[in-house]
């Protein structure tokens, strides 16, 4: 790079001298032009030089792979997912969850539901379907109630587990349900209201 710049300077120098000798122009003019060209070249050389020097000083080795590597412990998470999937754990969970509840408390919690539901025998549909005997019933089974497509197509039964899942966060458990209820966060509230629903039935399910 530096060599070719120097060569260029020599070529330009001889070109100007040659033209001024042959055309017989004022030799001073050609010297002026030479000075300008030389200073431009000098500046260019300086820039190249500075670039080279700073490269030497601030030399950075490029890493083999771009970005940061994040180590993920594989075994742990996979095992956890397996555990939650296995049926036995779910059954143990629901039994110990229901043990937290009591029917009296469930009746109180149901006040939150009673804006939209009736649970008594022979109760009508309101905003939501009648809930008498709902535990153990097919999901979306009330004939004269217009369910959302999501709930109508869900195709399962209201087991204790299903009911618990739905009441934690209805919209997350059955995506597209039109039950506009945030959910019951407290385990005791869910357990109690499930027991209360189970009691309001012709044949309550035996507790797990
Ligand atoms: C804001 C009104 C509203 C409240 C409050 C509400 N629900 Fe619902 N619920 C609905 C509607 C609407 C549906 C029908 C959902 C659908 O079709 O997707 C429904 C459906 C249900 C179903 C399904 C019934 C079936 O026949 O399959 C259950 C069970 C249920 N609700 C329980 C509860 C419980 C328990 C509570 C209180 C903790 C509650 N809901 C609070 C409006 C409500």
C-alpha cells in the first residue's frame, strides 16, 4: 500500500514536469501543483500508517463463535417435566390438595361464582351454565346452554383434576373458553369450592 502510493507520487511528479517542460509553461506553477499533490499523498499515507499502527496496538483476536455461550443443565429440566406428566404424582397432588379444603369455606368462595352460576338442584343457566352435579359430568353437557366452541369441543369429563386445572386459570386451561373469570389462586379456595361443587350433586364422587 505504502509502496504503491510512493510510486504514484513519482509518476505524478514526472508527469507534471514532463508536461511543463514540453508545453513550456511556468515552471513555478508545476512546482505549486506538485506541492499540493505531495501534501495530499502525505495525508493519505499518514492515514494508512495510523490505521496500521492502531491495528498493532489494539489487536483483538476474533472469537471462534460469535456471541456468548449459555450453559443449560439439560438433565434437570427434562426430569422435572417428566415428573409432572406422570399420573401418580397428579393423583397424589389432587388428594393432598382436596385435603386442604372444607365445604363450608367452599360455599363462601362460591359467592364469586354466583354472579354467573347457580349450583342448587334445578337451578337455571345464567351467564354461565347450571352447575348442579357438574363434578363427574361431561364437559359442556348442558343441552340448552350455548357453550363456546373451545369448551364444547374439549371432550373430557369434569374430574377433580380437570376442575382444579380449569379453576386455576380458565383461559389457560381451555383456550378460548368464554368464562370471564381470572381464576382462584389459593389452593385452599380451589379445594373448598371443588368439594362444595361435588356435594351439590345427586351422586357425589368419592374423594381420592
Ligand atoms: C363472569 C361470569 C363467570 C364467573 C364469575 C364464573 N363463571 Fe364459570 N362459566 C362462565 C361461562 C360464561 C361459562 C361457559 C364457558 C364456555 O362456554 O366456554 C362457564 C363455565 C363453567 C364451567 C363449565 C361447566 C360445564 O357445563 O361444562 C364450570 C365448571 C364453571 N364455569 C365453574 C365456575 C366456578 C367454580 C366459578 C367460581 C370460582 C365460576 N365458574 C365463575 C361464567 C362465569
